[in-house]
C-alpha cells in the first residue's frame, strides 16, 4: 500500500502472529516505509510520503515482540484470544498519556513504548477460559469480548462496556462514562461503580444500562444515572440487603422493568 500527499490520515497497522517490530510512528511524514531492517514476520508493506497523520493504530498479536518509539498519537488494541486458552492476563496503567519507557506482557507477547503518547486503549478477551484483569486505568472501553471468558476491572475509568456469549464481567470501584450492555448468556456485575451520564449540548447522554437475551446484570452499591432497559429474559438483580424501595432507586437511578 502506498499513500502520498494526504492529510489527516488514520492508519492501523495489523501485525500478524509472530511479528517482530521496532518502529517510530511520526504524525508529520516526509517518508515512512514499513517493514524495515528491524522488523520481521510481516508480509505486507506500507509507504507514506508527504502526508500528515491524525493517529496510528496498532495491535499486539500472539508470539510477537512489538516496540513503538517516538509516536505522538497511537491507539492500542489488545486482544486476549486464539490461540491462547486458559490464560490470565493482567494489564495496568492503560491511559491516554505519554509513556517514556513502559512494557506490557500478554502471554507470549511483549509490547514496549518508548516516548509514545496514546489516545485510546481497547482491551478485549475471546476464546475459552481466558481471563483479562485491568487495574488502575483510564481506557476506551471493552465492548467486543466474547466466548467463555472473564473480565475484571478495578479502580478504573472507562467508556462503554459490553458482554455477550458466556462472558463474565465484574467492574469494581470504577466509573463508566458510556453505557453498560449485557447480551447472550453473559453476566455483568457492578460493584461500587457509577454508570455516569454526560451532557451534550444540554442533553444527557450515556449512563444507560441495557440487558437482553438471557443475560444478567448485578448491581452492588452501584448507580446508573441514565435509563435502565430490559428486553427478552434479561434480568437486573441486586443483593437482598439492598432490596428496598429507597435503596433500589439509589442503585438503579431509574425504574427497572420491561421496556415497552
């Protein structure tokens, strides 16, 4: 692929399994070519000339060693999925910030940032028996996880969070700035967490809770500031000690009942 004399580009570099990459990703580009002598396992090529970037996207595939340096605008996708099974991955300090020198290990893969500024992280988990734990982070959300997996988020701020298939998700001591969505046969537990609405030109947006199919959302000392919607055989439950009218209004921030 070749790009020439273009402005405001957003390009995502999709590295294959087994990649070794060491690249600088500038936003003002006179000439950029990939792969280079420091890269291996990549069978496609990219050149960019006389162009400007709004941002770069990268991912971390299995069995890979990815180093990104001197990059002012990067969004990161971390997927814990096939061929990995029954793996537990712990990620921390995911945020929109500058990383002078930071490294994350995901099973048999490594991601290193040297003078990299990120503007979004999108961690998700797939497969069978995989568990993703996210701590002390401020990230874009996790709304694509699937399979028979588990997600635990602690002490973090995030955008929309969603579950499907047989995913089990628990968000604790956190703030969700988007919506909460549970589908399929998934379960979603909020503990000491606020699903917070935001103002957009005088109107409140986000902060909603939506459950459908056979999914369950459990609320433990948690508040949804938007609307609560139940479809199908979806359920919203909370422990019996919170099951009184005053507390249920505090927990849910809206009337719980089937949507009409």
